[in-house]
């Protein structure tokens, strides 16, 4: 069957097996390898992308279910970010500045999930809301503290964070 979608603003169209997962369409058809596969069973969130602006685990959807839709992957957040760090997306910059990654495998999915969490926030985000919002994204390296710090910093920059930075509340400890 033919499936066509916009990925990061670029039209991508291909004949695919009806059972092809969206994550494989993104990685193997569109050639965008920034979206990782950690489990294939909806558990880890490494494959998180934005579908019509909302975060989804792209291993839980068939490519056919995204036919005609608009998808954003990590590569679409800051197209020039790899060559020009000053053009990183604010969430990417917050992860960098707050050391929100170690091996980096979960990071594209985490960044997309945080981006969606901030965009969809109906009330100011605090630490509990961030932790709850990221429940579906697993990280085996960081212990989550710095990921949450990064998410809150990005939320502050977007004007949707509750309260002061944790480091400020703790007397400026980084
Ligand atoms: S690869 Fe999709 S949730 Fe783990
Ligand atoms: S930084 Fe290694 S899995 Fe999260």
C-alpha cells in the first residue's frame, strides 16, 4: 500500500507493507535515524515523535495510521543544530546545559516528549507534573534528576513552569 506523510516538513511517500510500523517508516524509508528503537513493545519511549504536534511512541502505530499526517522527529526540531549549536531547540539546549543525558539513547525520545509536554501544558509544570509526563520514557543511565531539571528549565523558558528552579530553591546549588 502507498503511504505518504510529511516528516519535518518534507513529503515522504512509499509503497510499504501494511504492517510496517511508523518507527521503521521514519528510520528506514525516510532515513531519519535519530528516532531510536529501544523495545518495540511500547515500554521505553525511545521512539517518541510528534504526530500532528502530539507525542506518540512511533513503535505503537502503523505507518498507514500516519498516512496524510505531519510528523516531527528529533531532526526536525533544529535542522541546523548539528552544525550550529546556537540554533538548538530550547529543549535540546536545556538538556545540554543541565546534563540531561549520558549515553544519549533515550534522549531523542525524551526531548520530543518534553517538547510535547511543554506545548500541551494547560497549567504550570512542576517537578511532579514533569515526572508524571515522562513516565512513559525510560532512561537507564541518568537517574532522571537532570532530565527533570532540563525539562523544568525549558518549561521556564517557555513560561509554563511553576516555582523557581530547583537549584535556586536549594540555595543556588547546581
Ligand atoms: S521502541 Fe517504542 S516504546 Fe520502546
Ligand atoms: S542517557 Fe542513557 S538511556 Fe538515558
